[in-house]
């Protein structure tokens, strides 16, 4: 008589994220295909330090990663109450990002890989942002992914964790950059996305008109550089717009233009697809925006998926991506040759992003 025995396969992964200004580490454990459990998760953001310079200075961000990463590493193991021997692999962001910051994380990953003889999984940061949705929801493939962060704006059709098609991208500034650069013009701190979002809540979004880049191109490509320039000209001509009482209206109108462009271009991206009503996953820091979520949930009721807790850069999404691509890991010691552009990562996939 054969018994139907279900084997419990447990995977434990450390995730390391240092591609920009967040040093973030997490240890995740997954049983079979269940939603992973976050055993520990600690981050340090250099935002306040970088605010003095009005944006990310790669060298300063890298120095902060160097200072914070070892204390954070200790913390995640203490909180997870596990011994490094229990790890299965080390997932680390290798691409894309700022070279100095990336190298800090990769160097630490290589060192501990050597110490503990654990394989490294090079992680594509952009795909990790979208796939973070699986930390909170069960979303089936294919899904449409909208990645809106400080460095990227991408419309993707995700066939699996590693297979995707690009439906559109930005030709100049990313959506987050449009928020941050607009914020700089308005005299707000860095990064400005959250501040514009907050100020816009009490403003009139129809008070001022801003252009939508590539409005008539009928494709899913975005352009935000004209929007930023038009804000600069408007403020130069009307300096009173910078007065505290006027900022909410300016922020609301400027934010509306950013989101209008996303909505318009998402429409074109969806038109290209033969399958309709696919799940829509929105990820990256700009997905934290209250209006992005309000507008998209109204337009895509029941099919919109956002994981607000994991939208901005974080180590949990890196560990999660490691779990989802577990078999793509590079065996030790070959993994020690991984370079800052993820030489051993799924090269096919990196070619396209
Ligand atoms: O994903 P992320 O943490 O880093 C990158 O991979 O770039 O995204 C950071 C971006 C910044 O541009 C920041 O201004 C923006 O996300 N952001 C927001 C909000 N919160 C963060 N943008 C609009 N509204 C928000 N609430
Ligand atoms: Zn990111």
C-alpha cells in the first residue's frame, strides 16, 4: 500500500539590498510554496544624511552602507534566532544600481559566502520589486507589472519570476525622479515623493495644468522631463507659487500630471495584450503614493495588487526573489566570481532590463 506522503521542503534565505540609499537585510523562510515567513528584517536609510546634498551621492551612500551593514547583519541573525549554518543561500542585489553601493553589498555577500560556504544568488533589483507582491498576496502569472521607483518606470508582462516582456519604459526621468526633481524646484527636501503626496491631500489638483509627455505616441513609453521643466518655468514666472499656502495646489496638480501619464500609458500597454483583465501589480517606491493607489484601485477593481510594506527598497524583497529563483543559485565557490552587474545572474533576463 502506498501512502500519500507530502514532503516538507524548507528554504531559508538571507537577502541583502544596497543598490541605492537603503541598507536593508532580511531572513525569510519558506515551506514548500507557501507565502514566506519573515524571520527578521532590518533597514537603515541614508535619506536624512543625503538630504544635505539634495539627492543621492553614490560615494556617501556607499560609505553609509559600509558602516551599517555589519551591525544590521548581526541584528537579523539575533532576531531570526538562527545560526548561519541554517541558511540555504545568500541573495544579493547585483543589478541595477549605483556601483559603489552595490559593491558594498556584494563584498559582504561574498565574504559570508566564503565563511559559511553558502551559495550566492545574484538578484535583479527591478524584478525583485515586482515579485515582492508574493510576500502578501497570491498572484498568478501572467501579470502586468508596473514598476515605478526613483530610478525606473517600466511596464512589464511577467510570465514567471524570471521571464518577462517589456511593454514600455521611460525615455528620460523615472516617475520617482519626477517627484524628487519637482520637489527640489519647490524647495522640498529629498526625497520629495512622500511630501508631495502629503501636501497634495489638501490641494486642488485641477488648479494648474501640466503637460503629459508623449501624450499622442500611442505607445507605453513615458517622458517626464518636459513636466519638470514646465514646473520650473511656472515657478520662475510666478514665485508666489512657492508660498506655503500655494504649495498644496501646486503639488496636487503636479502629482496629477505624473499619475495621468502613468494611467494613459498603462492603457496603451494593456491594449497591446491579447489577454484581458490580467492582474496588475504595482511596485517600487512610487506605489506608496496614496493617489496612485486610489486611482488604480478605482480603475482596476479586484485586479490591482500592491504590497505597501514592501514598495520601497528592502532586503525582504531580495530574499523573497532568492526563494522564488532558488534553483538559479550559483554553487559555491563559483559564486565568488559574481560581479557588480550580476555576471552569473540569468543573463537572458538582465539583457532586457
Ligand atoms: O523603490 P525606491 O525605494 O527606490 C528605487 O529603487 O529608486 O523608490 C524611491 C522613490 C523616490 O523617488 C521617492 O520619492 C518615491 O519613491 N516615493 C514616493 C512616495 N514614497 C516614496 N513617490 C510618491 N509618493 C509617495 N508616497
Ligand atoms: Zn528600488
